[in-house]
């Protein structure tokens, strides 16, 4: 759930979630977890996913339990609906910090978010943490290089002139001056895909093959700007300028 009434660009938020949420609920139920490695996240999630697929009753119970746990902590900490910016499956992004986190199953503080940027349709978001890390959700996860998103953490959002200059600099970098072809690559299965002017996406066997075969000058750079970066530039223009 994404707050429908909040600004598209927000500052100074707090993120919380349950670590290994479903695993710990099952553990508290004394479920047989002998075949699941608690510390191997990928393997753990796959096996629990299969367990839920094969047991719909259990899956529904787990979902309702997670909802109830989050509701409990919201009530416990007197968090109003307007304070909730993002409510995800097992986590929250809030405008104010929680003080009580260790009742029932512990809810963990995951980090302070210095800037959150929501796309206009509020289906995508960029979280810029106070330590400079940037996490983007909703855009294609097949991008080989997501370095361009880190540039959003360097913008001066308090000064309109500087912000406009930074956005224009990013646009020029992506569309004209950048020579790093990995910015424009997608990976699908074992193949690398690159957008070529007047052709569309072209599939190649490997990144090395792609770099050696194609010049950056034939790459359709607008794909990256239009399909990924503009989603987060647009709300900045709407809310900050």
C-alpha cells in the first residue's frame, strides 16, 4: 500500500520490517523447518514459497498473521494512517519513528531514509538512505548497471536552481555524453539485450560480446531515460520545482 495523499517527494522517513518474517512465524508455530536454512535467504524463501504453494490454508494464515502483527505495532506506537507512506508485505516506511519494537515478534529498524521519490502513478519508488545508498523498486530489475540511480542522492533538493541544473546534467549524461554501454544493457536469462536506434532491443550472448560489437553511438539511449529515469525525474519536477 502506498499513501495516496502524501507528496511525491518526501524527506526524513523511517523504515521498519520483520527479519525472516514468515520463517519466524513458522518457527513460533513449531513447524518442522529442519530442511530450511535460516541464514540462506534465497534458499529459505524458495522452500517456504513451495510450502505455501502446496498448503493454501497455511499461506492464508501466514498472510493474515503478518497483517495483524503490523497492525499491532501501529496501534502500540500510536501511528496514524497519515504517518504511513509505504506499507509493504512485512514492512513499513513512516514519517515518524517507532519507540516500541520488541513486543511479540521484534520489528526491526532498517534505516533512515533521507529522501523518498514516488512515481506519478505511485507504483514505483526510490529510497535514498541517510548513508547514501539508493534502492529502487518497481522499475525493471533486468538492468545490468543501476549506477545512474545513485546520482539522485547527490542532488540539492533545497535549491531549485541547483536541482534544475542537476536534472539537466543527468539528462545530458544519459542521452548524450555517457560512454558506459553497461548503463543501457538489460540481462534476460543468460543473454544481454541492448536497445539499438531504429531497431529495438537486440539480444547478444554476453556483455563482452555486446561491448565489442556495438558502438555507443548506435545505442538508443532514450530507452533508459524514458522507461527508467524519467519515472523519478517527473515527480521531482512536479513537487520540487
